[in-house]
């Protein structure tokens, strides 16, 4: 097969979808730095940042179960447009609230929950859309392209966002992010359909419960899928223990300014881009299980210098390397899971797996923030590092992972 024929961008519908997502990723790249910095300046608390992440990820995981049921039953094009409209409206309200000096931490918290719920429905609709448009064999390449675009914008935009925040505050980032969600709606509307071919309509509560049960039964009935989901839960617990204190860690331990924090986010995204790019180009005959064992081990080892260094450049450099491992793992896991799941169950199984994996983010972020406020930001960094190493060893002991080669 020729390179052109194999390219996911030869598919017009995917190209239009990708263009809209790339624009919304650009807005998200500005918001990525603006919201945590805004929360930190309002509260001066690592715990408040942890709560922000918890409110973003908790509803995302929980409402993903309903999103999985909807994605397999309703018109996914209309669903994604509605989700992007909600996100546009919330970001526009944030921008207006800041401009009018009425934006409070509680207003931010409430809006973040709404954005999270809309994102849950959107992402669950995206999962079955990719094999519908491209076929299962090209799903990993599509995920790689989307993740690479997301991380590229996060490489470029956070330094700009940090500089803007230092000069004039978060208003430009919030307004631009709202506008990019309008652009995403236009790109999605330009595609005739994202499936399913015969939408069944809104599910009843009984249908939703049945769909959730089907998703979990399929997930837990497969030994390798069960192992990956459980291990992802624990990795996310320690990962968000670190993520919640990243800004206080840079500011308190290294004296970083808002602009330097933006540079750190951007440099970390360079590693993420490389990881997602490589994740989409691994030969299909490489055994998934052994590949993941090596990736997790490398992830844990590369984090060790971050735990103990007092040099800002060293900390940022090794954080970027661990970001590369994380995005490689995510690309491989999502592509593998979609590849081995029946097409009509992708939304439901993805929602179940995502809930299990993200359950760890909420306590991880809150505990990390609490530990940072009471014992300094470096303490949860060290705890999470030792957690990574223990989990990397643990996953190598599972026979289901050592044998997995689908």
C-alpha cells in the first residue's frame, strides 16, 4: 500500500475534524496555563489547584459512562457540536466575568465542571468516530495525529500564555479558547456524518444502565484490558499527585515566574509530542504487552532526577522525557483497546476503561495538593516518583501483560 493511501489525512472527513480539533487544542493550550495560574493567584494554595484538577477529571470520568452509551446510539455529529457549544459558552462566561471583575473561585469551579461534562460526551463520541471514518487499522495513527497536534499546541502556546498572564492577566487566553470552540463546531458541521449509520435515539435510563454493564463486563472479562485499566488507575493517582503541585513546585522550589512556568509547560509538551508521534509509528508486530512494560519502566526511571534535583533545567528536562513516555503509553493503549473491541461496543468499553483509569486522578490531585500545602511541593513529587517505580515493577509481573500481542 502506498504512503498516500495509508495516510489518515487522505480521508476528507477526518481532515476536517482534525482541523477543528487542532484549533480548539490551540485555545486549550492557552487555558492550560491560564486557569491554574489564575487559581493559584486567587488562593495561593496547591490544594486549590488540586481541587481544580479533581473537578475537571472527576465529572469527565463519571459522565463518560453516559457518554459511552450516547456515542453508540445517537448522531455523534450533533452530539459533538452541542458539546463544543457548551464549552464555548462557559469560556465566554469566564472571559466576561474576568473583564467585569466578578470572576470568583467558585464561579471557576462550577464552569470547570460543565466543561468537564461536555468533554466527557465529546471524547466518548470521538472514540467510535475514528474507526467509523478510517477503519480500525488506522485508529492508532489517527490518535497519534490528534495527540501530536494537542501536544504541539501545548508546546507553543503555554509560554505565550504565561507571558500574556504576567503582562495583562488571563483574559486573552479565555477569549481565544472560547473562539476556538466556535471554529471546532464549524469544522464538525462540515462533515456529513460521524455515524452511526442508523442512530437509535436517546437511550432510556434502563438502556444506559444496561450499556454501562456491557462496557464493564467486556472490560473486566479481558485479562489484559483489566490489567491495563487497573494499572492506569494507579499511575494516574501518582501522576496527578505530581501534576497538582507542578506550579507550586516550580515557584516555591525554583523561584520560577509565571512566564518561566509557561516555558516549562511548553518544553514538557515537546517530549509529549515526540512520545505521541512515536506511539503512532510503532510496527504492528511489536507485542503490545512487552512494549508497555518497557515504557512504564522507563517512565519511572526517568522521573527519579526530578525528585531530587535543585536545578530547574534538570527538572524540566526530565519531566519532558517522562511526558514522552506518558503520551507514548496513552497512544498505544487507546489504539490497542479500540482495535480489540467490537465496533458496536467501542463507546461503552472506552467509557468504562476511562472511568477506571481516571478514578485515581481525583484523590491523587487532592492528596498531592494537601501534602504540598503542609509539607512542601517536593514531598508529593518524591512520593509519586517512588509510586511510579513500584507500579513499573508490578506490571511486569502480570502474565497477561507479558503474553499480550494483539
